[in-house]
């Protein structure tokens, strides 16, 4: 039986990036924001002026990891900190807080990743981006 697939539209990704940007600007943070689909494919990338160049790859990696492993990237960070070092050998692992899956009807349909400030602040921006989906 065929079902109706849910996915993040470009319009939704733009709303997420705008909400994340608003949260970052409110706090004076320069960040990169990546929104990916369920397979980790980039839908939208958004970088505030003067964000450090290294944050480009990190934001995309956090988003991809959250989508592919169907959990916040912080969970991967905690697993490695807890001694599960073999996770480092898995392609696509970015064990840093700031990547959050987008879950609809108990299915991960994509993710958002943020980089540029502390990991907790990155996740705060990511949470704001997710909040845009509920408005």
C-alpha cells in the first residue's frame, strides 16, 4: 500500500532559516544554518555575514548526522563522550550539539544544523528554526 510522504518544502526550509536567523541576530551571533531532507541532502543553506568559514561544513554535517541517525547530534556527542569511540569510524558522524531532526508523525523527514557559536547556542538557534514549523 502506498502512503503519502511528508517532506520539508523549500518554503518551509526558508521559514526555518529565517526563524533561526532571527534568533541568532537577537543574540548577536554569526551562524550558518543548514536544512536537509531525510536522506541528508541539502535543501537550503543560510549563512549570516562574517560567520567563520569552518561553520559552513559543520552546520551541514550536524544537519546531515541528525537526519541520517534520526536523533539530535548531541546524542552522538554524548555516545562518544561515554566511551563509544568506534562511532568516530562511521561516515557522516558529526558528534557536536547543534543538529536537530525534523519529526512529523513519528518520522524523521529532515533536519536542521547550526554552527558558529557554542554548541548549546547553536542548538538554541536550531530549536528556533524548528519552532517555525509550528506557526
